[in-house]
């Protein structure tokens, strides 16, 4: 799948949808937990408020990332997006730890079974959060936005803990007395999945900060575009790094060794224009002209 252009300003509005949804669900969970005798649902609602903060961090990172380059930051502010991804991933890891601690505490503390009506609320929460996670995750994957993908996993972690609570409450209601901690044991299993995802997202953000090479097929597309420019006879080197959701390219193109400096300059200008005007989200390209070996 080719990596195509995305509107950075539109991307920055995506986390705000999560803020609105999480605010509504947090209120619903806390009220349902209070009236339905489910501490797990109350804790889940409180955790949803932390998701609001995370989505705001992602929103802020994306807004900073689209700030135009200036004298102090000639390559722009794209790395702010990766930094926001790290913050979001760490927040996801922190949420897993908090949920695990709360689950252990509830296992060790005797408590009553929740009311069956809490299952209806959990089905609604899981449906909304999974749909939101898929929507945000799809946009994040298409734009290769680490912070948006981390935000998507925050939504999915909420869905996972709600699934765990649903299974546990169901087991408790069916099993009766003695099965009260079932939802807490299920939540611990969900924490393992969330922890794995947080480390995976941290790895993705670290790759962006350390200027890791993009997928091989992306480089092949860049080389193909450059080779399509009239006068380019071969490509010697091609280095690409990602900053935010955009790319910076350094490419060495070979031209006729007898070409004049002006001709080489014109060919290089055409290559740069071709790359920047493509749908590959290339913010800029540095073109080196080399003589083609005959």
C-alpha cells in the first residue's frame, strides 16, 4: 500500500472526537457504577477521564507538528508528533498499571456482585470504544501517525477493560456468591494486552525520533519517481527520514557526465519538484547531482 498525503490540520481534529466521546462515557460509567454497585465500572469511568488528557496531548502534539519551519527549526516541528506518541504510550502503560493495582485490590477486598443492568452499559461502551478505536487507528495508520495510533490503542484498552468487566460480571452473576472477583481477574488479563501494546507504540515512536528508514517499498517509490524525470540515468543513494507525518529525502541522482552545470541544476530541480508534488507526503528533498559512469 502506497503512503499517500494527508491533511495535517484535519488529522489534528481527530483526537478532539475522542475527547468528546470519553467525556460522555466517563459520566455514563461512573453513574452506572454508583447505581449498579460496580466499583470496576466506576474505576473504568475514572480511567476514561485520563483518556481525555491523553487525547488532548495527542491533539497538542499534532498541532505543534504542523507549525511551519522557522530559522531555529529549519526542518519544522514534526518530531513533536513522535513525542506526543511517547507521552500517549507511557500514559497507556500507566493506565494498565493502575487498572492492575485496582484489580488486585478488589480481588483481596470482599465486595458485592454488581447489578445485571451494568452489562447493558458495558455492551454500549465496548461498541462505541471499539468503533472509535478502529476509526482513529485507520486514520493513524494511513497517515503513519504514531500519536494517533497510540490514541487509538487508548480507546481499545478502554474497550478491552470493559469486555473484561462484562465477562467477569457475567461469570459472577451466573456463579453467585464466591465469584465476585471474576471481573477483576479478567481485567488483569486485559492489562497484559494493554502493556504489550504500549511497549509496541513506544518502539514505533522511538523509531521516528531516531530517524529510522521507512519501509523499503516507500524508498522504491521515491526512486521510481526520480528515475522518471527526463535526464536522470540512475540513482546512486537515497536516504529518507520521517518527521511527524511528513518525509525528508536526500537523493543522489546520476546524469550525463557531459551535461553542463545548468543542465544538472535543472534536472535536480525537476526531481525535487516531482517528489514534493507527489502523494508521498515529502516535505522537502535535497538533490545531489552525480556524473553517470559510462
